[in-house]
């Protein structure tokens, strides 16, 4: 399978890239800097460049988007606009989005809207919730979003995880096992047009 990974040098994107290479896939690492990653083809592109996105989609089976909103206090509108453009475009490849835990639900209420949700993560959670809504409203797009457990961090690759749809199924997931779940879904799709979640 040919897979393009936006954000291939990030915490999650790098693990998805590594897992895809481990499984023998042909990977293009897409970064803003064009950073070379051993075993991959390098491509310099911003997520906001729809023409580049469509070009990659035309030559790959799947495009993984592992790009976070600005975490330095800058505006989130650029990443929202990029996702709106992708969701409204003709994209021949599968689009696989790394989402956020804040839009997961407990008894129908999103985590970000529950009392005690950490203020530091609220802006990002709100943005990812809007991104999810954007893809849910998309017509004719082959998309999937994978949301992590509330805590995701580098850890151990156990190769196993718990699956859920709209509600958390655990408190944490290692970035390595998150990548395992991502590649399992890419290889054997079970959640087309859906958001799902994983936890250890």
C-alpha cells in the first residue's frame, strides 16, 4: 500500500510512519520542512495546500493527516480551513485523520464539555470536535478518524488495544499502539466514514 503521512515527524505521525514501514508499505513523509526519514520518500507541503494534497491522493492509496492545531496561542482557523477544503474536495484516496480525545463522549456529552476538562487542552479539543463535524458532513469522501484515549504518550508497542466508537475505552494509549491500530484499520478497513477510538 502507498501511504502519505502528513506530520510524519510528530509524536504520532512518526510512529504511524515507522509502523507502516515495519509492515512493508511504501511511505511518503509529508512535512513542512521536507525532512528526510529513512525508508520514506520526502515531500514538502502544508496541509493548507489543497493542490498538493490532491496530488498526493492521486498517487497514494491513503493519506494520513497527523497535524495538530497551533499550540502557541496562534489561531486555529488555518487548520480548520484546510480540513474544510479537504472535506469538500474530490479526493481519490482514503483520508485517515488523527483526531483528539476531547470530542469523545460520555453519556452523550463530549469530554471537552464536561466539568473539570483541562483548560489548557480546551482550544485544541474544540478544534478537533469541529474537524470531526466537518468530515461527518462530507459527501463522497472516504474518511476515517482515529481518536486516542484521553492520554497518549510514547511507551511500549504491545500490539494490542481496546476498540471503541464514540466513548473512551480506557484512560491511555501508547503512541506505538495507536500506530498499530491506525495501520490495522488502513489494511483492513472497519470504520469507513466513522470516528473510532483505542486505548490500552
